[in-house]
C-alpha cells in the first residue's frame, strides 16, 4: 500500500471562501461594526498572527506533501523494481523449473536406462558365475584327465623300458625313459605326484649305481677283429719256405799270406784252383737239388688234416663263418646276453685254432684281442622298475 494515501498522513484542506459566507461576513460586519470597532483593538494582535501561522501551516503542509510525493515516488520506483525483479525471478524460476523438470525427466530416463543396464549386468554376472563354475569343473575334469593321460603315457613308457631292461639289459634306455617321465611330471602342479616322482628318482639312482661297462669300446674291438679276418693266413695258404743257397759264382777261398804258409808252386796252384772250382759247383748244384726235393715233400704235424685241404671257396666260407661268429658275439654283448656272448667267443677261437695259422703274427694278435674281450664280465644284477610302475598305478587307482 502507498503510504501517501494513509489517513494518518492526510491533512484536511482549508475551507475555501464561498459567496454566502462573504455575504454573511459583510452583513455581520455591518451589523457588528460597532462590535468590531470595539473589539478591533483586541483582535488586531491575533489577526496579525493568524496569516503568518496559516502560511506556516501551508508551508508545512506543502513540505509534507512534497515529502509524501517524493516518498511515494521512491516507493513506487522501488515497488516497480521489486515487481520487475520478482517477475524476472519468477520467469527465471519458471525456466529453472522447466529445466529442472527436463533434467528430472532426463535423470529419470537415465536412471531407468541404468537400471535396465544394471539388470542386464546382473543377469550377465549370474550367467558368468554359472559359466565360471562350469569352467572350473571342466578345468578340474580336464586337469584330472590330463594327469591321467600323462600318467598313462608314463606307465606305458616305463613298462617298455622295464621289458628292455630285463630282456636286453638296456640300462641307458631305461635311464632315458625315467628321466623323461620325471621331466613330464615336473611340469604338473599336482602335489599328489610327489610320491611318483620319489619312486622314479629312487629307480634312477639304482640304475646309475650299476657298474659301468664300456660296451662301445668292446664293440669297437670286435669290429677291429672282424676287419682283420681277411688278413690272417689260413693253414691251407702257407707258402714253401725258401732255403738259402750259396751263390753259384762264389770266389775261391784265398789263403792268408800272413798265416805263415809257404806259397805252392805254379803248376800246383792251377790244379788246386780247378779242383776248388769243381767242388764249389758241385756243392751249389747239390744244395739246389736238395732244396727242390724239400719243396716237393714236406712233413708237418697238424691236428686237423682237413684244414690243409681247403679249397679257395671253402677258405672264403671259413673266413665268413668266423666273421658271423664274431658278429653274433657282438650282438650278445650289446644285448648283455653273456651266455650267447661267451659261446660265440669260444667258437670263434676254436675256428681260428683249427683253420688259421697260429704261428703267424696277425693270428696271434687277433687271438690276444679276443682273449682280452672275453675277459670282460657282462653279468650284472639288473634291477627292475616295479617301484615306479607301482607308484604310477596306485596314483591312477585313486578316486
């Protein structure tokens, strides 16, 4: 409300002078002229003061009116600004409310979308958990099957190695099989395989503790003997021994002049020279003749007379038979079959003694090498791989 219009601040205006009132005043003045003249003296003082007071009142009223008008103007301006500000604020509030409603709607839609995504994620999470459980079960099954496959392969390898070890004494092959099995088990994380690896390690130590036999060296010596078979002489290949004879034109012996003998006469010297020459020729002829006779007939003591009558074909087969005997002994050596090895070595030595010339240096060297080879012992107590096989089978039998 405008404060200028309030009854408290309103000042009643002064009464205006009307014609009736002027007439009354004139009549009253005429009627009361005497009174006025009588009271003129008394009212002169108060009438002089009345206009100044009235002017003061008017001035005050005018000032108050101006103040009220100014206050009204200021209040009006303030109200106008307040109205405009309120209107602006209301307009901005409306826009803010509109934006707020739009944002609220967007937030609601976003919330609904997020809720839908959360629901989808929860469903996927539940599916993922189910798949994870299925994958874990599948991994455990596959891990168990992988261990079963590995153990099955190891069991088969150890079985073959055990057979080779018992039948052929193949220690190196068994060691390789055990080391490969231990290497395959070392890549597995299962702690239950420790017992299997412990059994395999024990078998490896037992095989390594066996005495070392130089199989390669013995086999190479046998190969060297086989290569020399073609060079050793047979009894039927022996050549006649040449007997040394004196040269046919040997000079006559000359007597030493310092021996103190006297020189014979000239005619005696020619006769003795002729006789000495004839004697030398006769001795040379007789020596050659006797050598030829010795070449025709020779007397020799031989245990097997058939060895002297071998034809070239039979001599070839005799050498090949000896080679086969030595090759068979080599096979027995590599397979650690000591009875077969000993039997073939004895048969080879008997063949050499029967058909070959034992007086020749080559034959003696071959016989010495065969005796050295035969002196090696092949009989070794070979262990089995039953401990490792039992550990593998016990692990596979567990549920």
